C-alpha cells in the first residue's frame, strides 16, 4: 500500500500504517494465509494505491545499517498481556532507541505455525516498540508509531513451532528531525 498524505504536518503524526493494513484482511477480505509480505509506505501525495504481487527477500545485505531485535515467545501476544510486557522489557534492555523525532522505517518478521492468523500479531508487536520509537505516554503501550513512513510485515510458516512464535524487528532512522 502506498498512502498519500496531503498535509506535511500529518506525515509524521497520525496515519499509522498498521491501521491501514490490518483492515484489509478478515472474513470478507483476502485470506491472510495467502500473503507472506504485506507492506505500506506513506509520502506527501494526493493519491494512494495498493499493489498485489509476488514477494522476495529481504536479502541479508538489504538489512545492513538497520538495528535489529529477535525474540521467541511461547504463544500469542493478544491472549496474555504479560507477554507484551515481557517483549517490551526485553526490547528496552537490549535495543538502541531511535532519535526522538523524524521518519523511520520498520520491518517486522514472524515465524509461526500456519494455524496462526499472523495479522493478529501486527498491532501487539508494534505496540511493544515504545523503547525504540519513543512513547506518547509512560503507562501502557503507546509507541510513537505514527512516525513510521515505511512498514513491512514478513511471514515465514513453520508448523514445527506449534504454538511458539519467533518475532524479528528491524528499524532505522530516515533523516533529520
């Protein structure tokens, strides 16, 4: 999805990309199991569009210069709030935060069983990124995810994981504040 934002002031404020991607999947929409890459960008423009095609990569060299984090969870993030708290805490202890303002790119990768609806992982995983993106409030899960101008969700199916889940995060800053 390429989201056009006509007001420059709103490019890094509001228009959270995940909020545009998630509603594309559901009981009346495309089956999320048919997709292994779902991405969105936002830019100054008067129009938006969606493209559907075949996914490739990313190749390891595509991620040079990106900060990264990986974690294995014993289940989903929506069913147990302690898992979100643990994931955020682990990220806070090990990750280098981005500068407090300015545009950023984020890639999230999930390795999970084909029985899992991977689109249900997008929001709770992004909610844990406050230690990297900054937060709007100290309490709860309130990352400054509206500053993400490029977001990609990657899926790798591995039925051997059963209920376990591997989460990978990559991020990089895109310019001066």
